[in-house]
């Protein structure tokens, strides 16, 4: 008998493949008619592992900042027995009800409430003329520090009281002092004590004014 030719072998392979395909389709129909294998209900632990995790809400920045009850700095100054009557009389609004007063709140004396730093300035050029610190004691504010000097200003820096005083030499205009003293005070016991002192001399060669406070004349072109 003559052996099968290439065409006959190909036809035989096609028939076998067709029978195999019919078997696969039959198996698929027996699982539910979807044509794909049914896996059944997903395991709960698998769902949990793929579900997105939720983290607790981050704490609000505002919640970390203590609430501060504002005080009336003008009432504090005018009711302060340590302040002279002349300064109280001169303490007037610059425009309408706007007083030349800056107010800061912070922890300087480890009191139960925030300490208050009040700076009084002039209306015209905003030069400080007085710095006062008030501490809350028994729901009342008490003056625990004061500096009444020309060009003085107090600030709070990480629990320290920083007082800056401008230093003027003879002939210095208000806008151009010769230097400054920066004094650091810390609360010790029941009062402030000086902790540090820094003096800075300003250069007279920079700024809008020269050594005598006048604007230098421009140099001639090509002049050395």
C-alpha cells in the first residue's frame, strides 16, 4: 500500500484538531455556558489584600497652635501704673482709631497664658519709643519689663526677649543710625535677666545717604 502523501497527512491532522476543539467547547459549556472557567466566589482574604488601605487623617496644623485671646494693648498701657503720664498723654491715634502700637504674643515667662509684648512707636517715622512686656497672673496682666528709650523695639525669639536699640552718633539722621545694640533677656525666677549682648556698627558708605547724610555727586565720565 502506498504511503500517505503530504496532503493526506495534513487532512488527518486537521480532523484530529477539529475533534479536540469540539471537546474543549463541550467542557466549557458544562461549566455554565460562559465559555470561560468559573472560579467561584473570591476569597475574602484576597479581597482584603488588594483593597486600598486608608490612613487616619493627619492632624491639622491649626490644632497644634494654641488659641490666643487678644488683649487691648492701649488699655494695658493706659492702666499701667509703671508708665509715666506723659507717654500716656502722647499715646494718640495716628489716623482714625489706628494707634502706633505693635503687639506680639508668646511664651516668655512660662505663665499659664501667653505673654504680651507691646511696642509703642512714633506716627511719623515709626521709631520705637517704648517696649513693654506683660505677664498674665491670676487673670490679670502685670508689667514685668519695660524699656523706654529712643529707637527701641522688642521681639520674641524662641522663648527669649530680644530688645534692639538703635545707636545714634552726633549728627546722625533718624533714618541712618551709627549702629545698634541687640540685647537678649531670659526669664529667671520672677524677672528678666540679661543673657547676651551684641553691638553692630553700620557702614556709612552704603544706602541713600553718604557720611554726612547727603547724596554723593555722580563722578565724571572716565574718572578713576
